[in-house]
């Protein structure tokens, strides 16, 4: 194991984050506050409680996941796309570094950043609404796994993308709609029966439901399914990355 | 002589179908400076990329210090340094950070003294805290050299290190390459400048259209440079074919029947016999002109065949 290299990649990526600290952290905090003002206070005050949870508190897990998933995706995809774009990836490929080490280096940096943002949103939200977390350990685990899964997915996008537009296509056209429709801001039990069934094909539903269970102790789908879905999603991403590297797809041909 | 790199039947076809290398064989000797000389698009960069792990090879094998570059990539890559043709640097990082990063990436712990020595040698020490975007083109090129040297490699690849560089800097670069070799580092350098190969290489390998055409000691190639073309102007037209079997005469388009171009190699014993034969056959020689072949012409000869 080339630990030096993993450390070097991690530190290099984190120092990029630190250099752009204000925009990295301020923007998610500001958008969270905006969401709470609009949904939590303005609209939320007129909304009924969902399963005994006030609407303002109800949207906290969804909001965290929404931000964290998009942040993980964009951080990870950019962190590998940029070296491809400017050509510094060649140094990485010519170094005695295994693919696993490359992935660990980049993904752990992206996950660290997303976790920090997720926790900052949680802290910000706790000033605005009442939050009590029923299963804190599970909450951290699910948050962590979600960051890992979306960072891996971002990594794939960053290798697949041929230009900057393509990097934003996946988050804008696929992830954002799936997260919104996955029950970030409502319980899927509020949907007509047909749409409830359709929604179950949306993998994000399991993520949000599981995460919400960690907060409030009740969920739209059985928690076991959620855990299963998150782990499956992560494994699929790992498999794709393994394929990418073993064939040299868009990197070494 | 020990081979530090052995390339066997290396071929590379890109996904778009371009055949950049076809069945390349090349041995590189420990401690030498070898120049890969070839025009643009010859496959020089592709060859380096395949050895260094930047591109997958389609077939063939490469051994570095006795290890296979695919199976034992950690062993082979950790002793190789690469100065790429295109300067690629993270624009907002500091000079010293990108150099340290390279060292770490190659599995080595920080060594401030060593990095300081390299940066001083490359006249970058004063610039160590500058960001890459603040540097001139020449400085950036020195930064990528510092990165390649940061893990003290046994083998150094320099891909067109002086392309587009002015004369003074080129001479500095040659000096630097000689210094690095003096420490025992094997150097593989690509270039399309003949005088560069002539100036610093021990051996020269000529590559064109993905094929190695010849690999020879520079001194032997210069021996060939001693080759002359002697034009013999006769008083009347003669039949060339009568002599072309026995003597090395050139049947190029320019030859008209009055002039014979004779390929004269160093201390050619046949030349005297050729002149005698001409005279015995009753031909009258009006004039003799000689012309030296430059390495450039030898190179063009080889490449155009
Ligand atoms: N990524 C690539 N995809 C397709 N063709 C390529 C690629 N890189 C290089 N080539 C082609 O391979 C040939 C050799 O290129 P290269 O090794 O860069 O030559 P050199 O370094 O000698 O100038 C050229 O015809 C070039 O166009
Ligand atoms: Mg080249």
C-alpha cells in the first residue's frame, strides 16, 4: 500500500477545499437557511405535522441529503475531471499508485468535505427548528454511506465526462429530480397509491427514508430495505469503477 | 552492457484505429543517454507513455530493471521519472507543494533538503512559494523537471525537453542533462532536432511512423556522416546500369547520362577501381565534385525509405 500517495492526494484535495473555504461552506449554509425560511417557516407554519413531526423538522434529513448528495457528486467528479482536463492525471497514472489507492485518496477527500457540509447544515438547522435524533450512530452511518456512494458516482461521472457540461448533466437531470421526488420534502405516503408504487423504483427514496428513520424513528419504507439499498448502490458504483480502471476506459486508451 | 529497459514487440493501436507503434523493439543501456529521434507524429510520446503506464499497450512487453511494467508496476514506476512534452500543472498551487506532491505520490516521505537542492539547481528556490500561474513558461518547464526528479529516479524520460525553447535555454538544458547522467541516471530523450541528438546522446534511435528504423551509437552514425557523394562529370553519355551492379552509384532522378553520383564511404577502396574501370572503358572525365552528407540528410534518407 502506497500510504504516502493516498495521504498526498487527500491533503492536496483538502487544501484545494480550504483555499476556497468560503464558497465551499458558505453557499450550502446560505441555501439551507433559505430553504428553512421558505419551507420551514413561511410555508411550514401552515402545514400539518407529518407523523407527529413538525414540517420544519421533517424536511431536515431530506435537505441534508439533497445538499450532501449534490456536493459529493460535484466534488468527486470535479476532482478527477480537472486533472484529466489539464493533463496532470498522467502523473498519477505514471506513479506507483494502485487504482484502489487513487480511489481512496480522492473519495475520502470528497467524503470529508461532504460530511463537514452535512454536519454544518444540521447545526444550522438546529438553531432554526427542534431536532432530536433517535439513532445518532445510524444517522452518522447513513450520512457517511450516502457521501461515499455519491462520491463514487461522482468519480464515475468525472471519468466519463468529455466536457464541463457533461459533469453537470447527471446532477441536474438525474439526481436533483430523483432527490426531490424521493420524498425530501414530503412523506411518500401522502402520494396517491399508484405514484407510491412508482416511487419505490427511485433509489433515493430508500436513502431518505432510512435517514429520516435515524432522526425520527419512523420511516416510509422498512429500514432494512434502506440499508440494503444504500449498500447495493455503493457496491454497484465500486464495480463500475473497477471496470473503468481495469479496461482503462477514457483514461489510458 | 546491462539493459535497464527492454522493449519487445511493442504495438499500440488507439481506439480510433491509429496505429501509433508497430512492433517496436528497443534495448536501453544502463547509464546511457539515448535520443529517440523522429518527426512529429512518429510515436515517440506514445512509446514513452506505454513504458510509464500512461497508456495501455495493445501487445508486446516492456521490462524495466528486470521487472514487467504491468505486473510489477510499483517497482518499475518508482524508479522512473518523466518530464512530459506538454506542461501540465495545477495552476493555483505553490511550486514547492507540487514538487513535494510528486515525491509523495511516488511513495517517498518528504525530504526538505533534497527538494531544496533540486529547486536550487533549477533556479526555482526563490520562486518556491509562488503559485504556478505566476511563473513564466521557462520556469514552468523547470518545475516539471523538478517534479520528475523529486523521487531521485534511476531512469529519466525527457519528452522533447527543448521544443520551442530558445538557444540559451537549450544549452542550459543540455548541461543539466549531462549533469544528471553523471550521477548515474539513464536518460531517454525524444527530439526532432538532429543537432540535439548529436550534441548529447550516446546512442540515437530513429523512429518514424511507429517503427524504429535504426538504433546506433552516435559515433557510428557520424561515421556514416563521413559519407560523401562524388559527382563525376563525363564528356559523353554512358549507360549507368553497366556499373550499378558492381559499384555503389546512385540512380536518382537528377542523374542524367553525363553525370554519375558515387556513394563514397570512408576509405573506400572501390573508388579507385571505379575510376580505373571508367578510363579503361574509354570514358573521359571532365570534372569531379564532392558533397558531404549531413546527419540531416542521412536522417531524411532513412526516414523516407
Ligand atoms: N490519444 C490518441 N488517440 C488517437 N491517436 C493518437 C493519440 N495520441 C497520439 N495519437 C496518434 O499517434 C501517432 C503518434 O503520436 P505521438 O506518439 O504523439 O508522436 P510524437 O510524440 O512522435 O510526435 C500520431 O499519429 C498521433 O496522431
Ligand atoms: Mg510527442
